[in-house]
């Protein structure tokens, strides 16, 4: 087996969503009085949607599964497929494009599986255009994902809807109770086809999103 870290680096100065979201913050804690030896510890302040995170339908619908309630079988060694779909800035990814990409790997059943869409946009992770110029999914992609009963959809794009012509298709996606994993990083190191996915959220209660360490197992 080979393990590929597909988690985005988290550090002060990385991208963040617009207000009410805010930048990632980290600071060192002072040495506690009860310790006689050198001591190093940090605290962080950040929205849950920072770095690579997993998100449930609770982001848009009340009373849904929290990240602490996500069954481990949905995030530990989840049978998954990766599609390599290099995409230019501000470009639309359509259902037809995804179906064609799936044909390259034998058009497998996606029921209960994970699906990773690798566009290469993660290469802009530290650039100013990462949040403004990324590719996005068309509405029929979300309809296809729901119809295919995908358990988890991941991509290296920070926004899945068009910024200029939004369709609100995330509501369609989350009505299926599928999990979102985004934005992932370093996905060009993954060979297109089948693998397994690890993306375990923190056991923080009462939240619809959580940072994860995402790993592709080939």
C-alpha cells in the first residue's frame, strides 16, 4: 500500500472564506508555572472550514448529522475513485465531463463510494486567486452525484458553485446526506482510478464541519 497526504497546509496567511469567516490564527502559550523544564504549546483560532475540511448536511439544514456523529466507515478506508480532470481557472465542470472521465476507469458504480475530482487548482493554494478564480461544478453534476448515491465527494476547489452565476446546487447535494471534503491538496500525485480514502473529522460535538487529515491509500 502507498499513502498520499492530500491535506492542504494550514498556517497563518493561508486563504479563508469571506466574512463572517476570518483568517487562521496561531499563537504560542506562555510557560506554565508548574513546569520546571522548557515548555512549548500553541493555541489556534479558526473557522471549522479552514484548510482541508469535511462537512455534513448540517451546514445548510438544521438537525442533521454533526461531524462527531459521522460513522467511521464513511471516513476510514472508504472505497473511492479519483478522476484526474485538469481544469483552467473560471471553468465549468459538467456532468458530461465527469461521465466521460468515469468511462476511462470502467464506469464503476459509485453507490456508497467516495469520489475525488482532481483539477489541479490546489496549486494556487497560496496564491491570491485561489478563492476568486477557481473552477466549479455545474448544477447537473450535483444531480448526478445524488442520483449515483455517492457517499463522499471531494475536490481541490474551494468553491463548488459559480461565483458569477450561482445555482445553489449545494442544497441539492446536501439533501442526499453525502459528505463534502474540500479543498484537498496534492491530488496530482494520485493515479486515476480506485483507492481508499481516510478523512476523519475531529470529535468536536455540535458542528457541521471539521478540519481533517485526508489520506489517499493506493
